[in-house]
């Protein structure tokens, strides 16, 4: 049930992926003292395509994972490729769901996951982007994206008939995208998809940045007839008084060139103001209310004051999910992909010791969600 996402590792070929699993995932498993470690697998599009075309290669990969004591129940199919390029920013949303490349990549991941799922997995999950960045988008894009998701659903039905274990697509709302919030995702998906096959990926960093109430957000999903297929256990930066000199200096250390760090400000009236990246926020937002920043920070230790993290949103969301999924929580995947861009100097995290960092996050998650094991 509990995994860590391998999009923290940069390799984009199969040999490199196996090497990084040996370098990081196996030592994490050994440090935790478990026989089997859950990994949320990220494959760049070219690797996924090659595996999808060669079942013998998929079966070899499944055996490579088993011999290392690694289990794959979930895949992250949000980044298409180049997730560790020097500059990623808006490129992470390309191709969007109107582009046949996005459909093909997702179908390739379904084919791969069907042969990687452990026999005791209740289901498999694949997370994906919330259609596209918000611009440009219009009614014709809605139609084309809906047609693509219909094709995914058809393939998921076929995969279930063939493999007996359901695989479900999990659409992941993100600030700034077409499906910016959980409410946006529910409104768009509820009348378009079959909940048995398509649901939501609840990224709790994104949820926190939106300033949504986590319990109400989870309840809204289930009231609509949809389900949470997967939780990306993640935390955002929070600063209560972003207008102070100390806070601005602390935030500026997190402004880096690789990833987009959307910012939201909660105003005294309850309105939420938006900036698409942290440097823009520092220049344009009034800083009269608290900020939350889309920067996935390690779960097990708060950043230095006056910054904090939003792990309370994560624990509240998982608590709310227990009421709706009493038999078994959705897949939970720790997704701190930002270790390499954490600010240096005076930090409480040590990005150079990634094995220890990942293990500490998984320990934190295991203790926070007492019924979750690192293996399942």
C-alpha cells in the first residue's frame, strides 16, 4: 500500500532505472528492515513504449524487481520525459490529454503495469496530469480529452478481463491546470468517466496549496460517485506572514529554475489569490494573508522557521479517506521529487543522503498511518 515514487531519480533508460533502484531503492528497503518495498514506478515515454512492445522484457523487469524485493502497485504517468532537465517548468504538462502521445503513453503504462503487479495486489493505479495547463483550453479540447479517456476506459476493461486485477487511472488536480482543484476535477470527471476505471489521485501538496478543507474535499469526491484511487503523500510550504523580511528571504531560497512552484495566498476575505511561480508571487502578491507554495518538501521534518509544511493536510485527508474506504485505503505514494533542488545551507534535510531521506519519509508515513506497511 505504501510506496515511494521513483520520479525522484533521473534515469530515462531501463539500464539506468535498474542501476538507480540498486543505488537507492534496495538500500532504502534494507535500512527499513523489510523484505519487500513498495515503489511507485516512473518510466519515461520511450522506456514505457519499449516495454509495452516486448512482453519478455516486461517479464524480465518483473523478475528484476522481485529479486530486489521491490513491488510495483502504482505508476506515475504524469511526467512524459525529461523530468530532471535543467528547466522543466511548464514542459511537465506536455503532451496534454488532447495529444495522441499522451494517450499512447498511458496505454503503454497500463500494459507494463499489468505484468508488474504482484499477485497479492488488490489493484494497480496510474496517476496522470489534470488534462493540461489551463491555457489554451476550450470546449473542443474538452471533447477530445473525453474521447481519449473513453479509449483508456475501454483498454482498462480489457485488461481487467485478461489479468483479473483491475488497473485504475487516477487524474491528479494541480494548481494552474485545467483541473486546478479537487472541485474542478470532480465537476469535470463525474459525468464523463466510469468510476470503476477512472478516479482521482489526491496529491496532498496540491490540495494544501488550494487552501481547500481536506475533509470536505474527500467527502466531495465520494458524494459525486468518484473514488480516490491513489494518494500522493506530499507536503507544501506554508508561511503565515509572507510579508515579513524574514519570510521573504526564506521563501526566496526556494525559488529555483527547474520546477514550477505555484503560490496561493488566502486573503482576509477568504478569496484565494494566485501566482504561477514563486518569483512572480514575491513580486506581485500582496502578502497580506498566508501563502502556500507548491514545493514538495520532505515529510519527516519541517523547514526552518518562519516556514512550516502542510503535513496536517495530508494526515487529515487520509483520516477522511478511512471513513470512505474502511476495508483498505487507496495506494499511498510518497512523492518528494525535489530533493535535488532543496535550498542548501542551514537546512534540516540532507539531499545528498537520499537513501536516508527516503527511508525517514517512509518511517514518518508508516507511523502516521498506523495500519499501512511499507510492503503489502
